[in-house]
C-alpha cells in the first residue's frame, strides 16, 4: 500500500470524521443550558490546537505495513475516537466526567492560551507543525521505498 493511500485512510479520513463528529456535538449542545454552551465553545477553541496535533499523532499509520484498508482506517480512527470521546464528555457529561475530560484536554487548552498570549509562540508552532508534517511524510515515503527493495 503506498503512502498516499495510507495518508488518506490513516490520517485524512479519521480527522475529517472527528471534525464532523465535533460539528454534530456542538449542534446537539444547543439549548442544553449555559454549561453545555460554554463547553462547546471550549471544544471549538481547543480544536484549533488539537486537530493539528492529532494529524501529527496519526502519522504513525504511515510507518506500519498495512495489508487492508479497513484495518488502516480503524487504526487511524483510534486517537480521534479517544479525543472525540473526551470532547463529548466535556459537553454532554456530568460533573465528574466533565472534569476528567477537562484534564484530558488540558494540554491543548494550555498550549492555546500560551499561543494567544505570546504571538511569537504562535509562529513557532505553525512553522514547527509544517516542518514536522513535511519531514514525517518524506520519512514515510523513504521508509516505503526501502521496504520495496
């Protein structure tokens, strides 16, 4: 299986599924009270940092020898499903579950706050993300070429 197929089924489709799931969660949170409204705003803002991080984390699927596309898709959905569960618990959960979800999402929230406080950090994160994405993709292509020989 080539790297572009692995990227589509292991990175792109799972992230798009998470974005669709987030959209549905925020739509279903309307009219459920003030706390659900604030939680859905929190999810929307945390997604600014969480989605690029999940893209990088899902690059692990590019380095595995997959034989079937459904297995690749399920492997790629593992991390976005965990993140989606945490976000759903933050919006729709009770107090204890909501606190646990807030702890899971805390690193992304903290990184977003730091990036908003320091403009230079925002640029460092964007440039670093682009550099990591390109280098991981190139590394996956080279690894795939070596395996062919």
